């Protein structure tokens, strides 16, 4: 049966469906035999482990369902995932695969988040997405869902790493969000498309979130929150860790407050996030929606740069700027955003050379 296997994807799908063949064992075989096809042939040579009448899902079936399988041997496989001790040999994707090429920040936290925590996560998702940075999370209730919604509301990019296969909506109450991310962002999973969510899937999912993120923000987390597993993986991978402080009386803030005590960078407000990741802001500003570099910015007759190359979320602020300085509140009103988001966006425009800060919290172009 192995002679009929002509693609890495099909070979890895067959290996993943073998009883007792976990991803670590598959990766060992790939390293020993150079490819998924080589690994499959080696396993077959050991004793005919395959039912010749079986009809496993083929890549064509996955594509017709809008799901693409991406093997680790592909040049398109995310380089950041190769930092893991146990990278998934096969990824399943639905949506905009190009988002894997841009800078991403993970926003994670409690499923049973407070209303205040959800508001912070949503605002941070809007701010990051408005600056062109992809918002990464796990589609869970609470903080994860709020972060994804904020990014989508800003018209920006978001990736959801699932603890189930991509044919399974989990949690079920997130069906509309799941479909929105699959259409406008990217759904990603290491689990076979039909696999249901299982408790042991989520710690595995968290290591992928940590690896794909360039920085990890924890909004609310108890002392035993799964978000802290993501942080542990992030620390092992050398990722930046940031945390939003909370009340001493809020049990869902004990984990985040402990992170700050242990050295995580403190985020006093959603707007502060862009000041903490200026390198990602600059990188995002150089990339288009397809992850490729922008062409050099054009200029107007006035000598000021145009909004060519700016992330969509920053364009209303840039258009509201004039050659005469105006207070941040006035600019926020013109751009129809709140003052906090306006200040964060204007600070980003200043960093990129599109705005100048003047005394009295005023800004002008250039």
C-alpha cells in the first residue's frame, strides 16, 4: 500500500491514524528516515501494519472542506514551531495561512474571566490588530474569545490554535466566532480534523501558542490556570512575558500578580502594549496582509508619507492628523476611537515616523 503514497501529507495522515503512533514517535521516524514517506515505508517494512482496504482522509478531502494539511517537511511550515522539542509533524489550517509569516502576540487567560478582564483583552486585541500585529489565542471562553473578537472588530488579523480538530467547534457557544476566524483569520490545529476536544489536548495546544507568539500577554489567570502552562513554554522558548495586574481580592489575578512578582513586564493598561513591543510594531508596518514586504512608502506633494503600508487600524488616526498640532482627544473624535486607543495608535505612528508629538499631548503629521 505504501507504494501508492505520493505525498508527505498522505504519508503523515496514515501514520497519525495508526494506533499507538503519537507525534513524538512520528517525528523520530521522520528524523531517522528523512521524510514522512520514508517513515511510512520503514513502518510498513516492519510487518504490514496497514489494512489495505482502509480509506483514510486524503489531502483532497481536506481541501474541499476548506482545511489544508501542512507537513513539517514543507517549506511553508512555521519556523517558530521548529523551536519546540516536539513540533507537530502535521498541521491542519483553515483560513489565511499567510498570517503565519507575520509577527504575533498571544493573549491568554482565564476561561471564567471577569467582565473587566474580558474588556481589557478585547481592547488589547483591537490595539494590536490595529497596529498590524496578529492576535494569537486558543478560542477558549473568557479571555481567549475576547482577544479574538477585539482583533476581528478592528479589521485585523487573528489566529486561533484549537484543542480539537478543525471540523469540531469547541466550545460550541463559539460557533460564530469560530466561523469568523476561519473566514477572516486562521484556524490551526495539530489534531486530526474529526477529533473531539480532550482535556490533554489543551496543554499540547498551549505549547503551539507559545511557539508561534513573539510575546505572551496574560490578562487574568488563577494560580493553576492553563495560561501559566503557555507562559512556562514561552519562558523555555525565550519569549517575552507580559501581565496585566489585578486586585489582591480577585482570585483570577493571583497568577498574573505572581508573574509580575517573578519578573514579567507589567501592563498597566491595554494601550501600553504597543510601547512594550516596538520591534513588532515596526515589523508589522513593513508587511502587507499577505505577509510580504510593502513597497517603499509613497509621499504626498507636501513631503509627508501617505498611508500606503500602514496597518488598516492606524489609517483613520493618520488621516485625522494635520500639519497643525491637535490634542489627542480631538484626534480621537475625528478618527472615531476612544482616547486610550488613539494615544496608543499615535504613539505607534510617531515611532514609524508618520506623526510628531508636541507639548500638551498634541500630535501633528510628520
